[in-house]
C-alpha cells in the first residue's frame, strides 16, 4: 500500500497552541503520543522521520496524519467499537445479581453453572469474572485453611 509522501499536515491550530495543549491539558497517553507526532510534523519532519522518533510504523503515522487532517484534535482520540454485545440482557443481569446476593460463598464455576441453568448462556470463567466486576460484586480466591489449626488460634497467639 503506497502512501503519498508529500502529504501535508493541515494546521488546525497554531504550533504554540499545540505545544500548550501537549504541556498542560492532555492526560490520555495515546492522544498525547499522537499530538507529539503532529508537533513533529509542524516542526518540518516528514511522516517517516516523525514515525521513527516515536517508534511507530510509517503506516500508523500516515493514518494519524489523515485523521488529523480530516477531524483535527477529535481525529486523534481513539475510536473504540465497544466490543461484542453481552449475551445476557440487562434484566437477566439484575436477576443474576439478586440470586448471587442470597449467598456469600459462590465459586466462579458455580456462578457459570448457575448462568447456564437459569439463562441457557455459556460463559468462560474469565468472562464470569468480568460480569461480576460489572455488577459491582467483588470476588477473590479463598485461602486454604489448615485442618490442624485450632479454632481459638488468635486467642492462643495473644497469650504467648
């Protein structure tokens, strides 16, 4: 795929405004890198030179330049598609949360089986953990208990 090496950067804002925005306002690292790229182009670097300085491919550099020329600053903001829609509806998630709050000691495998039995939807254990996090529930790995430990171990420890 061949790009036009003579593509010019469209100056939506002045160089001083760009540098000020880089210095003061930008918090998102991805956008900040893209703004540094545009700043190099403003300074007279070519796309391959600016790409090499930032450690990105030339193709990525040309993509960033095209997006800058089309949309300005808004073109530098990453566009995420949002991913695949959930297999469970919002109502089903509410029902699941109500079921899970009835008991405290669920395992992820039990939750996965509950989801399958109740809603006929299969999930991996990793996805079940994502769902729990989205529902605002906390999960953790249980610590193994030593069967030899006395029930009043803390009390005995304080005595010594």
